[in-house]
């Protein structure tokens, strides 16, 4: 386990807000990982997918790098051509 993982565990134990922030960041990262994996499995470049979505390639690149968190509308635009969807479940 690296130092970052240790830090997250300790921070989450001591701070409920930090715990929630880490949980949300992990959810966001998992969604983006799924988009990237599906785009790659479909042999689509960022440019190809961006064109299908109607968004600039630079926007898609920033989303995939985690530089920006897309709003829901943009996320759905990216997911739709890949055949991906979001599922809302009760915890």
C-alpha cells in the first residue's frame, strides 16, 4: 500500500467529509475508466468519439485525464455513442 492509500484510509477514519470526497472521486474515476476502456475496445480515438458526441476533442481529453469533471449532459453525450448508461441505485 502506497503513502496515498494510507493517507486516504487515515483521513477517512478521522473526517467524514474527507471520506465522502474520496468516495465521490473514486466513483468519478471509475466512470471515466469505463468510458476509456469502452472507447478503446471500440477502437475509437478521442477525436472519433468527440465527433460522435458533438464535443471538442480537447474537452474529451480533459475529461479522460481527470482535469475536469463533466456535467451530466456532457457525460451522457460521451456515454451514449459507446452504448454505456448510468444506473441510479439506492444505497
